[in-house]
C-alpha cells in the first residue's frame, strides 16, 4: 500500500513540474540545448512527459482506489461475519437460559 502512495505522489509531482517547465519553455524560449531560440521542441518534450506522467498518475490513482475499496469490502465482510457469530452465540445463550437447550446432553 505504501508503494502505491509513493508512486502516486511521484507521478503527480513529476507531471506538474513537467507541465510548469513546458509553460516556461513555451513563454520564455531559450537557445539552450543547441536549438534555435524559438524552437518548440523543449516545450513539446516537457508537455509530452507531463501527459505521460499524468496518465501514470491516473493509473496509480485507480489502482490505489481499487485497493482501498477492496480492503474496505473485506473489512465489512469480516465485521458482518463477526456480527452473525455474535448473534448466534446470543441466541444460544438465550435458549440455554430459558431451558430449551439443556446443559446435560446425553
């Protein structure tokens, strides 16, 4: 469960940072990377990275949500089974106390 949270956070953070970098490259183009000053390549590359990591973020969000719901369902089923067992024990005690079931079975 902890690895889901780590990967979820990592993908979310990288996606956001890549998007901000894409905006910076788009509005403040530079002549770095040996490209012409108005080249859209760095902005497009950062935007692509942002979209890929956002897709991974959504995938991990879906898997994490599924895992949480599965865990909640199993806990609900265990609780329901415990309640049924307690109910059966209570009914058995009531029958014994009323004399329907004797304690000395032959």
